[in-house]
C-alpha cells in the first residue's frame, strides 16, 4: 500500500475562537480512497475537542501555578495527578493534525464515505501530517467512540 500524503499545505484563517477556515482547497491523497479535495471556505473546529481544550487549558494553568508554588510538592499524593495533568494539557491544547481534521470534518459533514472509513482516513491523514502513531490513535478513537451523532449532519465546524 502506498503512503498517504497531502498534495498541498493550504493557508487557513481563524474566524473565531474555535473555528478555522480554509483559504484555498486542501488535497489529501489516501491510499485507499484516492484524492480527497476539501474546498476552500470549508470550516472546521479542528479536533472537535473544545471542552477538552478548555479544560486542559485550565488544568495546565493549575498545574503550572501549583508546581511553581510548591503546593503539590507538599501534598505528595496529588503530585501523581499534577504531572500527568501538565503533560495531557500540553498535548491537548496544541494545533495537532489540523489538516487531517479538515479532511475528517469534511467527510463527516458530506457523508462522502461511510463513518468508519472516514475515521480510518483521519488516522492515515494524521500519520501523513507527521503525528506519532499514539497521537493518531487518540485522534482516531475519539470519533470512533463519540462521533456517531455528528456524522453526516450537514453542519460546518
């Protein structure tokens, strides 16, 4: 099987706090389904983890402040919580797999592929974008577990 790849890295612009928009078409070449063209003007909330990002942002602030003030050092049982919170927060708030998210959101919105196939494309797009296997798996498992109600809804972003 040939490797998945993006033919281009189009510009995108942030239209509000959570929504991004493609300024030009995005072309992803999937080894199973071929060329997938996401049109310019397509909107996405990227990884659709607004609640996780918001919570992770606050957890990051809490973990950094607590670590800097030594609060968690004095309460050793909570130290086991502080360190993972810090790393999960950093991992969850990054703009990882932005192009893959556009492809996946487009496939979910249009219903162009069956849901499981769209999720498999997401995994391959994450890998094509350079994400580690573990992170691509996390991006894949999210919609597998909770994406059914969002599939082919016609909504953008």
